[in-house]
C-alpha cells in the first residue's frame, strides 16, 4: 500500500466513523423522536460512502500501477 493510498484510506476511515457513530444515530434518533424528518441523507451517505471509498482507492491503485509500468 502506497503512502498516498494509506493517507486516503485513513481519511475515509475517519469519515466513516463520524458518519456511522455520530451522524447516522443522531438523525435516526431525531426521526424516531419526531423532531426531524426522515433520515434519507444518513441512509444515502451510509450506503454510498463505502462504495465511494472502494472506487476511489481502486482508482489510486490503478493510477500507481500505470505510473510504474
């Protein structure tokens, strides 16, 4: 794993922890308590973030392989 890939992997891990541990539970609690609307943003971000991480890291790997070849 390259230095650039490690940096971005760490960024995505921190972002995922924030989304899954803080943001999503709070918005779901607000929705269940009746003070907020349906947590569509939390659901979309929660499902799209791992896919975006995988795609982005694969693009970094492909770009680095192209540069070394």
